[in-house]
């Protein structure tokens, strides 16, 4: 088994934290499952994708105000469409660190009328998130979270 694409830790990091010798591979499959589980649990906790990934034509509802909140952050926006028509990147400002697009004007009201293509999430997992994920993997590994 291999780690999932959105794992917040490496197997090496988890083994180091748990004080498991790198050459000892007897627990690798279990640790990989626990890393993936912990990563998924943290995404649910924070309510957003955390590890960097691409979103193509991600659909949003226009609210009639100038702010459009994307599903994750930080972000790099590649294209925005309103009613499937691309708009100029000069028509909005991207707040990279919080995933908000601020339009010069308003985002027109509508259901699913705005599509955004972007890369969002952390390319490098921040220390605070790495530490939280390591501790969660340790808790799962030590059996403290039965039934999870």
C-alpha cells in the first residue's frame, strides 16, 4: 500500500515521531492507513481540503455581493467564469492566503453560475498542521481512538 495523494505526513515522519526504526517495515501498511485516516479527519475538522490539489470548474453560487469564498486556501487562481464565459483576471482580486475572490463590482446572483479553476491547499504542510497530524497518528496507533 502507498500513502494517498493528500496525506499530510510521510511515512518517515510518522515512524520518526513514533520512534520506529526506519528499517522496520512490519507496521508500514498500518501506518500508511493511519496517516491517510488522520489526514482525512483533519480535513473534516477544518472543513476544507488541506493538501494542495487542483480544482477545475469548481462551481459556486453568485451571491450578489463582491466576495466569493473558495472551498480552500491558500489558492492560485487560473480561471474564473460567469455563466461559462471567462472573465478577465483584472475584474477581481485574489486574497491568496484566505481563498477569497473580491470582485470589482459584485458576483451576479445565481445557482452554480460561477466556475473557478484553481490550485488550493498547502504545498508544504505548515508546522502546526504537521504536529497535529503526527499526534493524531500517534493516538490512532496507540489505540486510544477505538472505533475510528
